[in-house]
C-alpha cells in the first residue's frame, strides 16, 4: 500500500531526483516544451507549477516579497538565467491564468525500452492550440451595476439630440 506517499521517487535517491527535476524545469522554462517519460512529466508538473505561481505573484506584491520569491525559486532551480526568464517572459504570459500552467501530451512508447513517452509544455506558449481561441473575458459579479448606470446616460444624450434635429428638419420644411 502507498498510503501517505505523495512523492514519486522515480527510482532515484533524493539528491539525484531534486537535481534532475531542477534541470528539467530549467529546460522547460528555456525551451517551453520538452520530451520525457510520463512519470517524469507528472513529477515535473508538481515541481514547476508552484514556482510559476511564485513568479507570477511578484508583480502583485511589494519589492521585499518579490525578492523573497526569487530567492525561493532560485533555491529550487539553481540557474540564474532560468529564474530571469521565469520572472520575465513566462510570468507576463501566465499573469491572468489561475493555475494549470503546463500540459502533458502522451506520445506513445519509446522504441528501446517501451517506456511511455510524453511532451510537457507551457500552455500559453503553444501557438497551435491558442491560435483559434479568442481570449476569454473575465467575468465579475459586480459588472452589471456599471453597465446599468451607463445605459440611461446614453439614452438621455440621444433624446436631447433627437429633438434638436427634429426642430432643424421642421425649420427646413417650413422654408420650402
């Protein structure tokens, strides 16, 4: 039974597993998609998604919190260039996404050892899947009050303009 065992050890010791996940996460951030086995892709997804959330939160917080988040992410990734790319380009792209930053696409089995292979990619960087879909509107529950107030103001403006135009038309007809 595997009660209470959340970590997939991937047949490696702790230090080797952490180093492998850090290297895979850096490659994913740099190349936006990588090929790997399904088990490693699932482990990488659990590893990298909280780091992306921390990078995204830097824009909404004070400078001290942003620096702290950078240090936490650097502790896990161990690559300055990957941290810079994560807090720069990737954080801007995923700013409005509430989670689910990665996608795992299963490819089939590898020829040599018949291992299940997959592509793990950052969702917002795949141009093929995002090309046909328009950006979804953000829905808020208080949005109707603003629209209701704006509608009567527009009607009053048109009502005031309409009688003036009618008066001009009547004046033109009387002159003829």
